[in-house]
C-alpha cells in the first residue's frame, strides 16, 4: 500500500551517451550544415526532456474475487491499458480485499493512505448521504438511465460534493449489474416479500431498499450468506446474477426472481493527493482508460447474465421467475424514498427525468 503520495520513479535513459556520441563526431564549421546542427540540438533537448518525465505508480485495491467482472473485465486489465495509453502512469492491483474491506478502502482513500480503490455507493454514502441515491431501490429503470445520471449534471454534482467534502475523487462509474432476489418461494410483488428475511448488505441505504420493496431486511456478512441460507437463518438474498453464481447461492435457493430492484454500480476512486500529483495530460489519459474499461465491464456482465440464466433454465438448477409486477415494486419504493432521506429530492428528480 502506498503512503499519502503516489510512488514516483525517475525514468533512466541514455542522455550521457547522446553527449558522448556528439563529442566523438566533432564539429563541422561548414555554414551549410547549420540547419543540421540546430536540428540535432533540438532532438537532443527533446530527448533530455523525455528522460526527465517522472512515472507515477499507483496502488489500486478492491474487494472482488478474480472471477468477478469488476476484476476480470476491469481492474485486471488496467495495467496493460495504462501501458498502451503511454501516459507515464502504472498501477499495481490488489483484489479480493487484500488491503481491507470496502468501508476500510474508502477510509484509506479519504485519508490519503491509498491511491485508488473501487467501492459502491452505500459505502460512499457514509461520507455523503446523497450518494446513496445510486443504491436506492428502483431509482433507475435500467443500466442506461443509471449511467446517464452518473455521467450527467446530477451525478457530477454529487461526486463533486464528495470530492470537496471528503477528498475522494470519483474517476468513473462501472456497472455492477441488476440485483435480483433469490428465494425458495416465487417472489413477484412486494406482498410476496412480506415477512421474508431478505439478506441485504449492512449499510443504511441497502437495508432501507430491502424494506422499500416489502421485505424484512436482515444484515448478514457476505461470507456467511451461503450457510445462513442453508440453515434457514435467512429466507432469501439479493445480488447480481454473476455474484449469485460465483457464491453458489443457486445451490441453496430454488428461484431466481428477476426483480432488478437495484441497478447497481461501483465507483472508481482516487485520493486527492494522488490526483493532484498527476499532470493534466495524465489525468485526461487516466479518465479515458477508465471510460474504455467501463464498456468492457458492462459487456462482460451482460454476457454473463445471459449465459447463466440460460444455463439454469436448461439444467433446472433454478426456476427463473420473470412474472414480476415491476410497477408495484416501483410504486412501493417511490413512496418509501419520497421523504426522510438526504437523496429524496434527487430520487424524485430522477423519476421526473431531471438529471
């Protein structure tokens, strides 16, 4: 893990050899060679300037396992993408919570103890509650609207406030997938979730979202969800489809209910000190790289969703319930979030298309 500033490496180069070669060639007094001498001098000066460029090395951490699209199609590709971009920035990746939990990574970014990290809106909401909008149930109709808001005026306002108040720079938003409910009984409406102990991540926004769609939200540590389902401690859980598969929840649940109640995302974060250390050209190049990787991650998730649903449908490992009363869910969530939350006005603005 880096300290409060990124590690800087001075690029070594053959500057001395250039001068030695020039001395061995001697000096030609023929005035007709003046232009050649000027060109050689300019080339040498440009070479010297290139040798003085400082390469910035950044540590980039997240909590996702190697097979998750966020890593496999995103973070893991960053070093090669930076090398190809040739902007004088390198990155070392630390996946699978090697440097701490999601909340700990956010704290490290805010305190300038880590260069870059990936974290979800619920964890950023601990620094600025309005960012919780991005994890509120039925805030967005689909991935396209989610990304429009994140990249539009409202999203940039929220992330700008986060940078100003907490020193956390949001480089980009990556799609994490639509979250769906798995259960042992079909879930088609909020009434079906009444009294059901639905595991939700232990954050205020996510627990509120579970309540908003009619369930009895129950916080359980992620690594304990499988056994909790198996032992009946909880009745259901919700996650994107690749996560359901990776964690084996399809082995202990009968139904995949395509509720799509949260269009979830993650944000790529950078500490203020690391961001400030970059040149304008490096900043622009880094933003372009993350934007390109966002497309890779999104496509990876779409392909994985389609493949897994089709596989489960064919094998019968899970019943795929597409009979979802989305209007009933959305109405319940809209009423729930209409008041009492820092992002209630933002939620309403998104519903009305004002973003």
